[in-house]
């Protein structure tokens, strides 16, 4: 009798331990991609940014509390598919390859890759000029994928910040990174400049596990509500200063 009671208690504890809090939505992000996600707040220990405000709106519309998990960019999809997080809001570009393992919301931001070099660097004018060059990128990013396609020598870092440090130390020829975060770094680093090379547009989406169509529907509904109410425009203005 006592034994079975103990067994029942242990089982119940294990079940609650494994089960997720139904009132919480967990967003996964990599907080080194300003102004979409970055560390800020009074003590610098708060994840802030455009994606985080969108994630808050998604949670609020679902009547849930938002929890933010700050993870490495290239581990986000694994975390999503293992159930550690409920969705990804991390300036993630919608690509065919990623669509094989996750579903994306409707696109919410148009971006492009840009080339950043040191002020004293030689000038490249076409993507083909980058073949054979040493390029620093963020691991697992579209910049990383493109640099490899350009047949360049690729050095990948966990954050764009580290890629820019490598460039400033003249250890690589250039950084290939998303336009808006690159502009944020550029504004703080006058020894760097952006080159005039055009790449095709990319579109950011919020990623959801394939077996969560209901959550995907909720996320799309929130995105369209933010867009039609003008709140999304206000967020863009707030973060794209
Ligand atoms: N947009 C790029 C990608 O999806 C980079 C995103 C990021 O570094 N957060 O790969």
C-alpha cells in the first residue's frame, strides 16, 4: 500500500516536471542581433528588441506569459524541434532548407546581406569579387551559407559581434551580415564601411514546429493585427532610429 502510494507520488512529480507550464509561451532567440534582439535594460541583463516586442504581443494575444530563452543562433531549430522552446523570433530568414524542418509565419521584415570592410580595404564591386576572400560570418546564418556558395574562405563565429571584431583586427577581408544589424555595428565603428554590392532580398519569419499549426495560426493573426493597427510601423520606427 505504502509502496504504491510512493510510486504514484513519484510518477506524478515526474509528469509535472516534464510537462510544460500551459500559461507560458517560450520564445527562443539569439540576443546579439540588434535592433531585433540584444542585451539591454538597466543592468544589461534583459533581452530587448523588435522581435521581443513582437513575441510579447504573441504571448499577450494568446493570454500567456512570455519567457525568453537566449540561445546560440545555430541551436535554435534543434531547441524548437525538441520542445525546449515554442517559437523562434530571431531575425531568422525564411529559406527552403529551414522550411524542411520548421514552419514559418508570414514574412514580417525584408532584409539583405551587406559587405562590411575596414576603411582602408580594397573595394569589391560584385559578389563574384568575393571568391577566395576571407569572410567572417555568424555560424549557421544566411551570410554563412552565402559566403560558402561564393567559394570564399569562411570563418564562422557564434555572434556577428565576434565576426566584426575579427574584421577590426584585420584577420579577415570582410564580414557578410544582415543589413540592419550591420548598420547598428557600423554606427559604432567608424573604422569600418559598407560596400555597394547588391544581394537578393531575404525575408524574416517566426519559426514554429511542424506539429504546432494552431500556434502558427495565432502568430500569423498577431502579426496581421500589429500590421493593420499601425503598431508594427511604430515598432519599426522605435527600433530603426
Ligand atoms: N537572417 C539571418 C539568418 O536567418 C541571420 C539571423 C541572425 O543572425 N539572427 O540566418
